């Protein structure tokens, strides 16, 4: 039984890879089987994975050659900046949920608008085969920026699944192949509640019996 997540926003630096690796670490920490597929040529998520200490809960790189019927757990797909057109359509057929990280700034909101519109027009999203959720990224609670993001999402009829604060924790952890799921510090504990909202949202995805065919021959 497998669940698939696509992390996407064509705006560069919106927090896709940060979201990918930290969510992967949380799912792995609770004992779930997690695979990562890094579609970005920069391979940041893949590099993070290769620097991950062996004593931490395992996260596996996704390997199409091993993608037979017996997959279980999660497949998390980190996508590159600029994802659009046919590649976007293809990826939306693969993932049952799309998580879109957006920072609460006028520039990021404007840059994400066309993408969210494009998502709404995709068949998989229109037919609700693929659900879209937004994560506010680098949000300082109770600021004007935070409420601007919330107001704008209301107009888009999109759920704000959670918002994550700007924290050095993510930057430091990434140097060591770690994520929030691996950290037991007080700072990490303070951030964790926000991540639980995201875990609750992804847990609502009904598991599929197997990976979509397109993924088993994905190169
Ligand atoms: N919540 C956060 N707190 C602090 N720093 C963050 C946070 N989220 C992201 N960053 C930092 O912002 C930068 C961009 O984040 P990230 O690489 O995750 O974005 P991206 O969308 O994957 O970028 P690209 O489009 O280039 O793939 C990185 O330096 C990352 O460490
Ligand atoms: Mg990235």
C-alpha cells in the first residue's frame, strides 16, 4: 500500500526541498517506509540523503528498477523550480497529493498564482484524484505577512495545511542529513506541532495498492 506526494512550486527557493527532507524524516521517525524521488538536476534532496547517518531511521532513494508490486509506505517527489506543462501534468498523475510551499511575501504570492491556477485546471485536480494543500513557508506568526497569505489562500479556495517558521534549525540539520524528525532539541519540539498538521493532512490520503504504472518505468 503506497501513498505518493509531490512537493511543487515553480518559484525557485520557495522551500520545496526543505519540506521534502523534513517531512521524510518525520515519516521515517515514526517507522514508515519512505522513498525519495528527486527530479531536480541540482539533486539537493538526493545529496541530503547521501549524507544521512546510517544510524538514523532509513529513507531510501526511489529506484524504478526495484519498483515492483510490493511497494509500501510513501513516495515523496521533490520537483525542480520551473515545473510546468507536460512534466507537471505527468507528475500530477503520479501523486495523490501536492504540497505547495509558499512564503508570505507579495513576490512569492504573485509568482505562485499562475501555478495554482494551472493546478486547478489540471484534470487530476479537477476530478479530485489529486488534492492540493499549501504550506506557508518561513512564516512569522501574527505578522501582516502571515495574515496576507491566509487571506489570499481563502480567495483561492485552497487549504493552508500548516505554516512553518523561519528557523536556522532546518539549515543546520540539512548539513548533517538530518531533519526535524531526527531532532530532540527544545527548538525542534517547538516547531513540531506545526508539522503534525501536515502529517495529519497527508495521512488522509487513501493508500493505493501499487505505484502508478508511469512510475515503474520512470527514468
Ligand atoms: N523554514 C525555513 N527556515 C529557514 N530557512 C529555510 C526555511 N525553508 C527554506 N529555507 C532555506 O531557504 C532556501 C531555499 O529553500 P529550498 O532549497 O528548500 O527551496 P527550493 O524550493 O527547494 O529551491 P529550488 O527551487 O532551488 O529547488 C534554503 O537555503 C533553505 O535552507
Ligand atoms: Mg529544491
